[in-house]
């Protein structure tokens, strides 16, 4: 499989504190990995660097053959819009837009024609089990439904790289299971590369393999069993 992501010697400090220290990572198209680690280990920082939302102190990131350090801000924005899908824990659904309008927003920004926008939006809403909720307002949806909207929005432009930052942290266990299965299945069906950042061994078990971020670097670790430390919190 072709290489989708290459990270070499990545370093990032906050003040005098090193967060990432010579981190390396290579992922091929179709790979789905989970990154685990203690709070403050730098997991979200790593995702923000990969997405071009932050700039490393040293090292390089290459996505689909494009080197982030060689791109200006406009070019990094275009790269995010075309190749990257980001799923956040906090949903970031816009309350003044309907569910369908939220999902189609990436396509609007890409200048996709209205008819194709509508078709792809409906396809993704159906895929996440919200095919009849396109005209609903976000305030009418549950937390689990809002996270599925966020997932549909992250995938509607068919990104080659999907980044998920604690996407089920605010959900009850049953809803979280559904979102995790949907995320893994969709990444595989679309041949995308996926990175799931999580503190949950249960969530990590849905990925193909698991990496631990510790002392600024990644190392392979055992993949938890599917029922390992299932989440017990509620939304």
C-alpha cells in the first residue's frame, strides 16, 4: 500500500517542557491505529501538528506526498480541506445550521456543486443512521447523534487521512461503541488512513494496532481485548 503519512524527528516544546522529542511514524493507506498515553503526553498536540493547525519546533510531516513545512498557510488550509477529516470530542457542530448544512460544510468550502453536495451529504447521513434528520437543528439531537453528525462531516469530503481526538469521551458506553464501530468500518471501507487518539483501552481495541506516546516518542504496545476496561461514564 502507498505511504499516506510520514513523520520524522518531530519535536515540540511548551516553554522548557519537551512534549514531543524526535517522534517518528509512518502509516500506509488503509492503516488504522490508536495512540494511547497519559494525560499531557502530547496526543492532541501530535494530531494538531499532523493537521497543520500547529507548527513543530523541529522535524517534518508529509501527508500524501506533501511536506507541511513547505506549504504556506493557504496551502495547509487547502490540504486540510481536501485530504484530512478531523473528529473532535466536543463535536463543534454549528447551532445555527441544520444537520445537513453542518455535514455539507466541507463540500461548500471546496466549491462542490449543490446537487453533488446534497447527494454526498445524504449518503453520509444515511451511513451514520441519521438519514431522516437532515432538516433537524443540532439542539434537537442527543449527544450521540451530534457525534455521528460530526463523524459524517469529517468524512463527507472523502479524506485520505482521518484524525479522531477522543471522539467518544462525552458519550455513554453503548453510544460510544456504536460510534467507534462506525468510525473503524468507514475508514476501512473508504481505504483511508486513520489515527484515533484515546485514553480508553476499549476504544483502542477497535484499531488495527496500538501505539503508546510516552516521553515524546511512539512505541508499539499490545492491542487491548475488545472488552478491556469498557467505559462506565455516562453523557
